[in-house]
């Protein structure tokens, strides 16, 4: 929830996109949307045709790229059913397509120019008004913030019943939103597309490590750290899925599969060696983090001219893995017990 003065005084309906109010009828209403990130890009095209008027409050424009999704036709479905390996081959082709973007994201942001040209072409084609097009054009490199795919977002913003406001929000009153130019935008409903809590999840305070500190204590102020995004020093037998610096550039599914494989391997090693616990060493974790930070130092996330949820309060990228998904898969294919402090099961019980 955003910290906007007066939000609790609004007399109309307010809800966050994550907790959508399905019982509330938006038809004919004056609806304001705060935020233009990935969430808003998805729901704005669905809301705009229903409402009386849509006012979108934009702080920073988003790079919008053409959406490649399409229906999976009968021929394709038949091919997948009848040709062994066809679906795996299609998945691998998509994986390699996105892997080709890694050099531009990580090493040389100028390689992202084709994506920028693609985004600008979509904007030119779908937004005819030059002033609105200027306000919707990002001033940072593609990928610095999360780019979003949509073929319907720009048409929704250019509809007759839509207005894009780029003046900053000063406060919210009983009647609507007041912006920096002094205008009070009267509204019936406000939808917050303002993102998610990435670094201070309340669940972090429920998990305590060997010394009694919680994950929330260790990761205070968003300084999240883990070994391979999977294990955390001082937290024996804790394994994470999609932890810090495990984000590859194809799909979260790829990361999840690799981490699940790694965790199963770890459990197998524990069973084979009669271990009570595994705890990644501080040295192994620090070495991994140093490698990550060096690998991301020239990345678009740090040099692209923006501030995003990828970064901690000190500007460290705690989100991405600095390389190809194949590299992440290789590093998680086998558990190296040399990176762990181990405790063995003893006859009279488990060593504390």
C-alpha cells in the first residue's frame, strides 16, 4: 500500500490490485489507477471499457513490448501429442530466444537497442497523439525496470474515456486525488497498482536461524543475501525457492526446476552421509555474492538510468543471476559439501 497522505480519508472505494474487490461494480464510475507497472498494464485494458472515465496516474512510464502470446491451435496440439519431444523442443527454442538477451542485460546495455526500437515502434503505431506519446516514452534503458508485454495497454490509454496524468500526487482527499498542478481529480474508485513487498515480507520474521535471529533480522532494510539463491548462512536445513539472486532471464519456472533439483540432491547427500543438518558457510555465501555483484556491475539494472524494485536501499541488485540459465543449472546440478558445515546424526540423537 502506498504511503500517500489522505489515502484513508477517501470517501469512495479503494483496493489494491492484489486484493481485487470482485464485488464492486466499476461500470459507469470515475476510476483512478495509481501505478503503471506490470500489474496495471494487465488490468487497465480490462477496466477501461467498463468505466465511465479512467484516470491513470503515472509516475514513471514503462517499456511496453508487443505481446507474443497466441492461441495454441489444433495443429500445434496434434504435433505435441504425436511427435515425441516436440513440446520440449519448442520450450528450448523459447529458452534460447530469451537467453540471447542476457549479454545485453548483463554486459552491454547498448545491445538492447533492438528491444528499444521495438517498443518505440509499438508506441508510434498505437499512440497517435505526439504529446501523449512523449509522456509515455521512458527515458531509461530497456530492462532497467521490468519491461512488460501488452498489445492492449496503449489502446486503453488512448480511448475517449481515458486520461493519463503525469503530475505528481500530492494528497488524496474525500473526493479524489490532488496532483502537483493543483488539480483535484474527482473519483468514485481508486485502484492501486503499486506493486508488492519484495524485501520486508512479514513471513521473514517467522523463520529463525541457529543464533535465534530471524530471516527478517538478517535481511533488514532489504539487504537480502543467499548462496545460489537457495541456502542462507546461519540457517541450517533452510532451502529457498526463488531466493535472492536466483532470477534468470527465461522464466521463473526454469529457476524453480533447478532449485528443486538442487534441494533433492542436498537431501540425498544428507541421507547418504547420515547428516543431521547442512548449513552453507559464510565463506561460500560471501564468495557467491562477490561474484554476483561483480557480474552485475555493468548490467542495465545498475547503469540503465532508473531506480527499480530490483535494487535494495543501498543500490545492490538482490534479484538477478549474472549469467545464462544454463550456468545456473550447472551450478545447481550437484551439491558441493565443501561449501557447507555439516552435522552428523549420533546414536543418542541429533547433535544440536
